[in-house]
């Protein structure tokens, strides 16, 4: 009877140790899963940020393309107008004035829509 009791007690203690080890392993797995979940959330947020930045960049490129196409059209038009004016001083002066005005508009548009580069501290 005592032998059986000791055997039962040994099996019980072994089972309790196994349960304790299993619990510790499950807690570690749970901790690791929480870390994976947190890192996944960070990755998803970064992907959303990148997608938003890409959308903004696409919009800027589209706007810049429109400006470039407008400038090309203007230059082509002025080139043709100069050819059409020939050697008429009055017409050439009018084109010169128009070119100066358009150059100022274009320069202002470039300045207004361009971020100045950051070269750091100028004191260094």
C-alpha cells in the first residue's frame, strides 16, 4: 500500500512539474506572440505611412508635370511667335516684353512651389 502511495505521489509530482513547465512555456509563447503582434502593428502603420507619402508624391509629380507641360507650351509658342515676327522691331519688342513677364511669372511659380533645400547650420 505504501509503495502504491509513493508511486502515485511520484506520478503526481511529475505531472505537476510537467504542468508547471507547460504553463511557463505557454506564458513564453504568449509573450512572443504579443511581441509579434506589436511589431506587426508597427509594420502595418509604416506601410500606411509609406502609402500616404506615395500618394502625396504622385500628386506632386502630377502637378509638376502640368507645370512643365505648360512651360514647354509657352516656350514653343514664343519660339513660333519670334519666327513669325521676323525683323519687325515693334513686334520683337512686344514679344520681349511678353517673355520678360512670363519669365517673372514662371520664376515666381517655381519659388512658390519649391521647398528650399536645408543645408544645415550656416555658421559651421
